[in-house]
C-alpha cells in the first residue's frame, strides 16, 4: 500500500520544489481527510469522489496551486471550497490563518471534524457562497479557489490585499487552465499558467448559476 512518502515523491516528480510544501505533505495524512472507504487510495496521486458529485483535487495539483501562493508563514488565506479539509490543513501549516468557504453543509462539517481530529487550530470552515468571499475577514494575502469559472469573481479580487496572490482554475468546468494572479495597483494581473486541469464548476452569485 502506498504511503505519504510515495505521495511526496509523486508530487516532486510533477515539479513541486518548495521544501515547506513538501514537508506539509509529509505532516498531513491525506488518509484522514478522505471518505473512510477510500482511505487505501489516499496516497495515490489522483482525485477522489466526495458527496454531491464533488471530488477532491489531485494531490500534485493541490501542491502546485499552494506552492504558487508563495506562503511564508504569516498570511491570512481565503480558501474557496474546503472539500474534506486536506488542502485546508496544508494551508494551515504554511500560513497564519485560513478561512475556508464551503458550499455544502455536510461537506463543511466533515472538513471541520477532520481538521479538529488532526489538531488544526488556525483554520475555520464556514458554509456560504464562495464567490462572495468573506469580506468580514479581508484583506487576504492569498486566495485559492478549488472550482472553475471563466473569470475571477469581483468580490474575491476586491478582498485580495495589494501584492496578494490568487490561484483559480479558469474555464467552463471540466477543461481549465489553473492561473496565478497578483493584485497590483490597477487590479488583478495574470502572472502565469500553473497547469491544465479538470475542475468542478464554481457556483454562486458571481459564478455559474444553480
């Protein structure tokens, strides 16, 4: 059976080099953040299904997206799409505070349970419309979006601090480019494409309807 070190090696092969990100992968057991019946597949580098036709993001892609944020340890991070909390726990290892918005109450509760069991104390998962962000805790030095839309929702751009970074899959859902943006004086500017990917759609007031 594959283990955490196997996953770290698979992620490194995909080009992730940040030692803090690789260390976080070793420290946060993905098997504790997936449905129990899928735990034996947790250390394969692939997505896993969760309720409401959602999936967890492929670990190497999570690592690439998190690495692109360039976290140094003190940042306030906004995460859109908590899933079962694994990415949230990784972020919490790498920054000061994580606020995560999850659309589905039962998935949010699963994430909270998993994070509490892991001992993560600097992350909070709330239920809401991720496209609205969380203005009450803004500004954020980094924002990571785990669902696809054709543009960055304006509230997220507004809540990003000057010089902050935002990572989001850009596309219609199912065929995306994951892009890194930076907040500059005139607004968001796209810095680079991180990877091609397949993501679920970002639903909400400033995303897809439904």
